[in-house]
């Protein structure tokens, strides 16, 4: 499958998420990036397909320039959604706090342990105890405030995801139990 390069063409872009099966010679398939190709090389694998609902448009284009967390100086960004999910945007409003789930498409899926925040003076730690982007299944979790909604485009504040990052889902931040 060839990856599409624009948010309006996301129907042709899918993330093939597979369970690595070294005993069967399965390679890791990667999330499609506009400049990359996703395809099954005919190897046996267990997995599923996740279709992005949108993509991030951001001034951040290089992982090295991105803050580690959104509250550490991340810029505003646009989430550009695919037409097929337009009804799902109906009740999003400026001022809402949301959780964005993304596919960290430039992550290294072989990494299992890191020095937290890249600080070599700290002991190596398993990635499941960190927020490191490099991990076996690089799903990003970002809390962001909605600043504007313009059709299929939603402006959010403080998003550390880089330009082109696929958005998998959007969920509201829950308030107190009596507010749900």
C-alpha cells in the first residue's frame, strides 16, 4: 500500500500494527509516513490495521527540536481530520481539553529501555515506565486544549507532536464524576 501525503487522502493511508513474531521471521511493519511506503512482504504475522483520523500540522518538523512534553513550550498546532470522521467533530468546542492519541511514526520500535529524558546520569529504565517516544508500539498520548474549530481543522495549544504525525483518536478529558 502506498502512503498518501495529505490529510484529505488518509483513506489510502493505514497503519499496519503487527505483533512481532521472530519465531516466524516477521519483520516489524511501520506506520505509514507521507514519505514512506507500508506494505506486507508476504510474511506471516498477527496484527490489525488502524486507520488514522487525521494528521498534525505543526511548525515542529524535527524530533530533536520538539519539547518532550506539551507543557514544556510546545507550539500551537492544527489537527486536520479526514472527511469521513466529520460527524465525530460535531461537539468539539474551543476551551475543551482533549487527549490526542497519535502514532509516533518516526519512533524506533526496537527500544525497550532508555535513560529518562535522555539524561545519561539517570539509570536506564524500561520504556513502559517512561513517556519515551521510542518503544515497541509508539502510541503518543497528548493532553491539549482546543483553541479553535474550523470545519475539519481543530487548533490545539501545546502539542509536542511533529508535523505529519498521524492522529488515531481524540477523547475528552474527564472532569469530576458528577460532571460526566
